[in-house]
C-alpha cells in the first residue's frame, strides 16, 4: 500500500467513508463521535476573551492605519490648498486692483476703460473662485483654527466673483446714462427717459453690492490670521466704497424721473437761506422760490420774501414739547423760523404748511440752498451778471449777498429783491448747463456734503430714498455704529451779524467702554470778527431795531446734541458762570446756552460727552454751515478697530 493508500481507502468503502480505523478495534466502532471535542467548563470564556483581544488588536491596527491615512489625506489636502491659495491670493490681489480702478473709471465716465477693466476683473475673479473650491478645501476648512481662515478666503473669492459677474457689469452699462454729461440740461430740460430705462439694472446692481457688503461684514476677522484678516478688511473698505457709488446711483435713478415731473408736473419750494442771520441748518429763508418741474424742465413760477410769509395766528402743525421748549411756542408761525430746527425734514413739513396757508397750494417738496452753495455752483458755471449789472462770482457771492447789500441800502424790500434776483440768476445758469455738467454735479455734491443743500419730499417713498443721504439734513444721533454729535447756532438778536461769527469745533475721542460706548471731549469756540466800531454799522446789520443786544455785539444761542442714548456728562466755560439749559429733542439730550460777544471777543465751551452703547464707529460732528470757520475737526478711531478720522 502506498503512503497515502489508507487515506484513500477511507473514501472507497461501499457504505461511504468509514468513521473508524479497523486497527482501533471493535470497542470504537459503536461510538458516535461528537461534533466537537469535549470542552473544559472555562474554555469557552477563554476562547471568547481571546477573540475579543484579537478583535481589539485588529481595531487598533485598522485605527492606526485609518489615522495614518487621514493624516496623509489632510496633509495632501493642505498641500493642495496651499498651492491653490497662492493662486487665489494672486488672483484676488489683481481683482482688488481692478475694483479700485473700476470705481475711479466709472466715476470719471471712462466707459471703454471700465468695460475692459470689468473683463479683466471677471477673469481674475473666476480664477480665484476656481482655486478655492473642491474637496480639499472642504477637508481643510473643517479643521479647527485653520478652518475660519479657509472659509474666509472662500467667501472673499465668492463675493468678488459674484460682483464681477452680476453687479459691476450692470453698473458699467448704466454709467453712460447716469454720467453727468448725459444729465446736463439741454435748452433747460433734462432727458428723463434714459434714466428711467436704466433704473432696474442700477437698482439690481446696488442690491448685489449690498449683499456682498453684508457677506464680508459677517466675517469675524478677529479669528483670522493677520495675513488673511488684512486683505479681508481691505476688500471690505473697497466694496463699501463701491456700495456708496451704487447706492447713490440707485437712489438717483429712482428719484430723478419722478421728482423732475416724468409722471406729471411737480412743485417745490426752494428756501434760500441767509447765513448772516444763523439758524440751525444755515440761516433764515431770506427768499422762497416756487419751482415747477414738468418732464425734466424746471422753471421758477413764483418767488416771495421770507419775511412776507409769516404772521400766522398759531403754528400750522402740532409742536412737540421739545420744539416748544427749544424754539418757542410760536415756532412755525413764520417762514423765517422754519429753519430753527436742525431737522430739515421737519423744516420741509413746516415750510409746506406755511406756504399752503399764506399762498395756497400743496407743494410736493422743499429744498434749500445758501450763498455758500450758490458760490459752489458759480465755481462751476463761472461768473454771472445780475440785473443791476454787477458780477456775481464764486469769490464774492457770500460777501455781496450776506454783507455788502446791508451796507449799501437800508431798504428791506430792496435787500430782499437783490437776494431773490441773485438766486434766480444762478438757478438759470445751472439749468442752462453753463460751465459743464460734470463740474456742476461736483459743485452740488460739495454743497450737499457741507450741509448747504438739503432736499425733502412729501412723498413717503421718495423721502425714504432720500433719508440717510447727505441731502436729507435729518436730525440723527448716530449713523450706523458712529455716534453723531450736533453743534448748532441760532441768531438771538434778529440781526445780520452772523457774517462776523467764526466758530471752531473739535471732537476728541477719549476712551472706549466695554459696552461699545465711547467718551468724547467736544470743544466749541466762538469768536467775533466784527470791527471795533461795529456799533456804528447800519441798523439792519446790528439789529438795533430789535432792541435785544447792544449794537455791535453778537448774541448766539448754542445747541449741543448728544448721540443717541448718550449724554453730556459735564461742561466748562471760558468766561462767565457754567450752566446749560437741558432738554430733549427727538429723544436726544440737548444742552443750550446763549453766548454774548463784543467785537474781538471769544468764548469757549468744553463738554465731556458719552455716546450710547454699541456706538463703536468713528465719531461724527454735524454743525451749522456758516460764512467763516473751518469744518469740524474730529480725532478718534473705531473702538476695537483701526479706522481713523
């Protein structure tokens, strides 16, 4: 038998495979074999424990292998993201440069260059977005610490690409229509149809830019690395600048057609304020013109002297307690006092109501300018010739209208007629487009920023669009996160000595508080530049007839408004006893005082103020436009930030 024959024989018997070897003997042939060998009572537990240990070893092994794989995956993804990030960085930097260039080109009306810049921006923005998408970015973005940086870069790339694809091309397409050269009056008329046609795409562009601004604002740069945070903040600033442009354009295309009579004639009052007799928003309305706008053509249909629109038995509108306390129970009974309030929308309501009672008719809105604004327009149009043959220019407008006229004649009607004639002549030059529309638009923009051009509409929707712009002239205690301090001047003697009043206003931020409020020192210095012999000036200048102040002295009511939710903590004065009349006006705390100055004298009021909580922005000062004096000087930073003013 071969070596393996016995094994083969087990499977070749007739009954199938035998279960016993014949050599084992008969004793074994009747024994049924168990399925498994007999076990010790503890053997099963020992085997189960062994299996568990083996399983644990396998789990540990696979855990180590999996962890190693994950590390490798993360490392690979990080390396991949790193390479992509370099590409994204370069593309985003090029995109940022394009955004800056595009804004300047659109504002300058350089259409061909702006179109080329948009194409370049789209190429860079798409490349940046492509470089910041993919599974590798998702993996690395999920990691702690580095994740916020990765997500910030992705958001920036998305925002820039969305702007380049949707918002900015529409803005460039509309630039030709809203360019100042196309808004210039031709034969006294502005073509409104192109403005109305382009309005939807301009509004859509502004909506997209606002959305981009919101997305960038939602990025918490305090959690980012410096090399990521700095570009994010830079882009925020650039997009905010674009947002200012698109917001202005959006409001303009929505407001201009309707307000200029595209849907039917409109009427407006134009108050020409006289800063020689100061009021909060400039001066008394020395002249009031009635403007009619019809299909883009604006004409003067009536004009009245401001002092002829008064004598009402009672105010035409119900006054608030604050208005009565600050401006008197007769506030609003005459047009001359409609500008006592620093809230121009309220001035508009009062002026409209006074006109309705004294003249009749319901106007659609109220606007105001002062000789400073007229001078700005004359800087664009060039000098104009008045009815009496004299030349009115940017250089002599304020001196001639606010001073010399009172030295030359004591006839009040002649003074009013001269003031009205000058305003008419400048308005005619403006509507004729003399000097170039771009210069005119720039001049009006400067006047609005200086508070010398204000607009109010009786239409609620239109007024909502005006609200928040430099044209609104509204009384506010904050703008966004920035606290607003108001410093307003009111003549207290019915004279024209405001021509000699020189104010100087400074605000210095002194601290930031945990609740987001800030402390500030506000200083107001008033100086009389009147000549030593001012008492000998004509009665119309000195207000001798009013018999309030000694001739030659300047008496001024000063009103200082604290920010929303803030207060005046303390104050000191350079001369006289301390003291402020305290009041609230539209929920803003007000401190008021009358200042009396002899020729050459100065007076300084220093106030310690605190803003409301959450007002972390750079402080803002709003003040009365005057003939003399520089703009307010603000020294401060954003609390918790690096913005300065």
